[in-house]
C-alpha cells in the first residue's frame, strides 16, 4: 500500500512566498498539498523578496493548517537626517553674532 499522507495548508502574509524544503522549492503560498505521514520534523524556509526569511517546523502526524507573517526588511543604511548629496559645511554659521 502507498504510504499514508496528511493534508497540508500553509498561508503567508503577504502571500506569494516561496516555500523551500532542504533548499529546494516546495511550493508557493497559499500552499495546499500533502506530506508523508510520520515523516519526522519537516523544516520549511519561507522566502519573499523584500522580507526576512521565515522558518517553519512542521510535524506531519495530523493535518496541518498554518500561517506565517513575514517581517519586512529594513532599508539599507542608517538615515543621517540629510538628503544624499547634501555636502553643506554646517560648522560655519554666517548669521552668528
């Protein structure tokens, strides 16, 4: 007989993230599929451009219906308070008495 499988539903916020299992594409969210029952722990990495990678550890011993909220990546660098290209010398104040 074929091995027993369990139903798996995975959603992400935002949707459209790629699910990776052992570094290989497993599907996209929202995902509906199956895993072999009793397959031990299954680790999935959830990737979406502009967001930090998420990680899920599933235990396929019962149907799974889960979701993950991805955290936005911060823009690179720290803000300086001045626009780029603003090279004024603030050490001289011509209006000081």
